[in-house]
C-alpha cells in the first residue's frame, strides 16, 4: 500500500518553529492578563478587592479593572439578596406545593418552656449582608455563627415564656425579640449581617403528649365558647331590659306630666267658671244648664216635653211602631 501510493501514503508534519511557540505563549499570557484584569459586578452585589491578601477597596456594580497575576483578588458579595436559614425543617423545593425534607430535627427544635413544658419550635431567619468587609473577614464560618446565634436566642426567649404563650398569642412577640437579640449579638461580633426577620413557622407539642394537649385545647375552646355565648346573651338581654326600663320610666313621667297638666287645667277651668258664676249667677246657671242639655239630650231616644204649669195630663194612644220599640 505504501509502494502503491508512494510518498503520498505518509503525512509529513512540518517542524514547529521556536517563534511560533513564543507567539503562542505571548497570546496565552495576554489573554490571561486580559481576563484577570477586567471584571464586572452584577447589580445585586459588590466586589471586595484584596491585594496580596489585604483589603484595599470595594467596587460597585459595573465594569472594573484590577491588577493581574493574582496580585489583586476579587471576592463577590451579594448585598441585596435575602438569605434564609431554616430551623426544625428543611425545604427541598419551594413553590405552590412546597416539598420539605423528611425527617425530624429535634436536636434544634425541641425546647423547654418557662413552665417546664416542652415544645417543638420551627422558625426561619432571613438576613442580608450590610458590610461586605466584615462579612468576609471578621467572623469565620458565618453561616454556623448565624445558626448558633439564632438557636441560642430562641431557646433563651422561649425559656422565659409559658407553653401557652409560645403556642398561641406570643409567637409574633417572640419572633420580634429573637430578631433583636440576634442583631445585638451579631453586631458585637462585627459580622456585617443585618437580620431582616425572625419568625416562628410552626409550634407544636411533642408527639407523645399531643393527644392530652389537644384535649386541653378542646376544653379551653369549649370554655371560651360558653363564655362568648354568655356574653352574647348578656349583651342582648341587658340592653333590651335597659331600654324597656327607660321606656317605662319615660311613659310614667309622660303620664304623670299629662295628669298634672290636666288637673291644673281642670282646676283653672273650675276657678274661671266659679268666678264667672259669682259675677252673674243667673246667666251662668242658665248657660251651664243649656250646655248640659246639649250634651245629654242627643243621647236620649225618647223625649217627653211637659209644661210645668199644666195640672193634668190626658192618656194618649201609643202609636210607636213595633220595630222602633224593639230597638
């Protein structure tokens, strides 16, 4: 085959000249210098520059230059990102249907309350970096420091409260107090961390005592229900009774005022009539008589008018119809 194709059966590699090697090295060095000199910082981070291991400056988002050949080293720190630490549970996949890691983390969530009861406390801590230099160089293992500080603060605060407070009304207050204590401790460490929030996610009694605890809660809820129903009935009956009493009092006062006014009016009328009678007794007597007759006569069905001077009366035939008599 070699003889058939002659010299064309063999590929001859041209010799590599030294100037090509030098050119390649120069190009590689130039590329390295280029990529190690220029760098860009994203909008949510800053760049911390070290020169021979010593901090020299902090650069803001944008394109920048630094000394090459590892003379200056870049550390990127995300200062606008909110980091989160979870205690008592672990999130595997957040979303509409969040997936959590299976397992019980009692070593960090089981706590003793101030009334010597136990509770399983799950909480989260959200924080961000407020001082990149302190965050990088003041504290070693900053993540472990945050977790240890948070656990210390929660255990201290939960240990000063009853289990009822921890499970119900005191959760928001506990979270606020945990945030304050953590920030105070981390500031004393010069950690460069700002605690955004600390919030209790879920608080439950341990599994062995859950049935008894649920029965106690049911009894308390039943008591609260009965108290609320009693107050509801009280608020319904008492205002109604008060209103009835006020209405009766006002009606009595109105009746009394009406009777007094009528009595005063009748008395004044009688006095007026008596005074007029004294001025003209005969005229007044006749007027009173006529007024009485005007009031009485219309009510009488049969009227017999007899002359007072007549000495005798003749009998007369009763011609009144039967229907009128029956009426």
